[in-house]
């Protein structure tokens, strides 16, 4: 759940960065047919995979509070949704 939260937040943050500057939007375009979303999603999934592998090696599976991680996941979904909503970004920028 932590790796999924990091992935979702990374997509939102990369979208915010891409909307903030034109140079980063061009940098994040890996495939022209999909636009800058191709780079954002690819980088976010790579970061999520790295976090998952790091946590898998560090944190042993055992008694963990599922409620805390579920709240974290839903919070990251809500925050990322705001960063992906273009009118909200234009309100901030």
C-alpha cells in the first residue's frame, strides 16, 4: 500500500511539474503519441517499484495496522486527484 501511495503521488507531482514548466513537459514526453503522460507514468511506476523492493527488504511482514495504511492510500489518491485536475492546477499556478 505504501508503494501504491508513492506511485499515485508521484504521478500527481510529476503532472504538477509538467504543467508548471514547458521544459519539464517536453522532458517527460517519452512517446509522442501519448504525450507527456508517458514519461510521468513510467517514472512513477519505476519509483513505486523501487519503493516496493526497498520496503520488502527492510520491513518484515507481520502485525501492521491496515487502517493506517488504508487512510494513507486514500489520502494520496485524493491529493493526486487534485494534482491531475487541470483547473485546480491553473488555480494554483
